[in-house]
C-alpha cells in the first residue's frame, strides 16, 4: 500500500535542493529514506527525486539506510523458485519482464534463474 507524500515532506524536499553542497548528499539520502519509509516504494521515491529505482536503493544502502529496504532477495527467492517460475511463465503465460517486475528484480535475473533451473523458455517472436 502506498501512502501519499504530505505537503510538508514536499516542502522539505524543495528545501533540500537548495542546501549547501557539503550536506547535500547526506541530506538527500535522509530525505530519500523519509520518502521511502512513507511510501515503501522505490518507484515512488525515484519519481519524487527524479532518479531511477536502483539509484534509490543504492543511495539508501551507501548512506547506511539499507535496513529500510524491503529486501527483494527474500521476495525474489520465493517468487523465483523453480515451481513459481514454471507457474508464472508457462501456466500464467507471463513474460520474463512481468515476472521480474512482480518479484522486484531485473528480467536478466529471472532469465538466469530459469537457465540455472533448466526451465525452457518460449521461442522469441519472429
């Protein structure tokens, strides 16, 4: 569930953009952590800051806020198990990108897992 970002948070973010360069990175990381805590979504946080989703995760980890991140590792492990991949890919006819988006990982990770589990893939459209 995504919570809305309050007006005061947006004012705070606007204030951050004018801060001194010495504090900018640490301050932005703290602000990013606040928005991430409120929304629990890297996509929403990325839109607020005008960056890509992985940039949010990397910034939070480098600034010591990695504990906030809903580790896609556990979620991806369950969603990328052999049985789950077969179900999603073959029975639900989902694409690798759809499975990746649902698991919060990249399509190449899904493809690598499928190859590791020796799960055949559909032929690409010609």
